[in-house]
């Protein structure tokens, strides 16, 4: 586990979650750089994901998108806030996700 910070937001996350998600969002590891007390509040806003949700995303991203199930596609799009409404099938939704991922 590592302690990370972005502005006033401080979180304790797994090292893998930091590398795969939070480093891309501008967070920096602060463990050892400055003291963080246990009483430091953690800002849990609407954009924060639970550890279970982060693990889901990391697990799905380990597989090629062609192997994702319909359920995985829907949940991934929901968590990443990717609009797949109006798609007629799972392949159309996967195409939108691929475009989002670049």
C-alpha cells in the first residue's frame, strides 16, 4: 500500500492501483516525503472509486477487449463514465470503449 496525494486529496491505495490509475490522474506518492497522520480525512467525492471497483478495472484491462463479457463492458463503461447508450450490441459498445482508450 502507498499513500498518494493530489492537491488536498489523500488516499491509501495499492501500488498497482497507483501505477495503473492514479499516476495518470496526477497523483504522487507521498509516503516518506511528508508525514501524513491517521486523522487526515480522505476526500471521497463522487469520482472516487472503491478498491473493489479499481480492482475490477485493473482485472478487465489485463484482458484483450475482445474477450470482455457483456457484463464487463457495461460495468467498465459505467465506472469509467463512458457513454455507450444507443449501442445496438456489445461489439458497438466495445468499439466506443476502444476509441475512448485510444
